[in-house]
């Protein structure tokens, strides 16, 4: 916990000083109990920013390789991702797979917060793509509220294909929690689809992004 608090405080101070972000709606994050953050995805930095700026710990997936490196660089990378509360996931394991979702479900059942990108991977063209139904599965199975988060401008901090970060203003908007009746894991696919669409509508309202009718077919970053 000490590492988490230190890492988050450091990132928050750095981001606040260099980027001067506009942040609204933090009061919408539940003060206790499980919750699911559902966010649009524009930049590699999105998870770190959400984890640092929200008032409670949020577990997003990060590649397992970030936790297994050797030497000073490997230690630093592992400490950083552990410090922000990231969850290791195998490169060949899709974030929406049943095994991965059950990892998030375990955290929710312990009263924690988890983060998920319903689009699956980053939008390279700024469109908001159709949501994959993993977020609906989590919401209906756990009964945890879904907190929609909209990011605007984070794609300019680290454009796709670039390794360097360019400080700049961005906006983080937290919407009102969405509540779904807990049904457990045995629920019909249409219910999962309906819940997911409701989440995506909330994200679109926060970001103002143009909607895409299709799924994002870009390959996850390697």
C-alpha cells in the first residue's frame, strides 16, 4: 500500500504540474464497495492517468512482461506497474476472455475497483468503437456499479508509435454510476449486450466522440 500511495501521489503531482488537466466528476466514484471503471481508450497512458487521478484504487490489466523483467530496468518497471495497481495478464490472453474477466471478478468480490476498456484496444482515429460485452458480463455477474469515464486529448500525450511523452492538456470526466441488477454468471447474451450499449452511450456523452458502428479491429499494442 505504501508503494501504491507513493507512486500515485508522484504521478498525480507530475501530471498536475505538466499537463494541467481538467478533471470533473470525481465525486461519482463510490466511496466504498466494488466498482467498475469503463473508459474510452486513446493512449498508452490512459490506464496510468485514471489510476493516478481517481480517488480509489483501480486495477487495469498490463502485459505480464512488465512484471518479469530483469536488472534495474526490469525492477523499476515492475515497481511502477505494481505501484499504480496494475494486474498482469499474458500477452496471448485477450482482456475480454473468461479467465481474465474472472480475475477482475475476484477483485470486485473483495470490494475493490477494476478498470476495463470496452473497445478492447486503443482507437487510432479518435472514433468511439462498439463496446465488447465483457463489461456487461462483469456488471451483471457482480452487481457492481459501472462508473463511465471519458478521456479527451490523451492521444496527444503519446501519439501511437511514439515512445516519448509530450506534456499537454487533457480532460478526464467521470460520469454518474450505472447500476444493473445482479444476475450472476448465467445470463442471456442480449442482456449483456444491452448493458454494454448503455455503458458506451454514457461514455459517448462524456467524450463527445463520433461513434463507429463496428468493433475496433486494431491489434492490441505489443
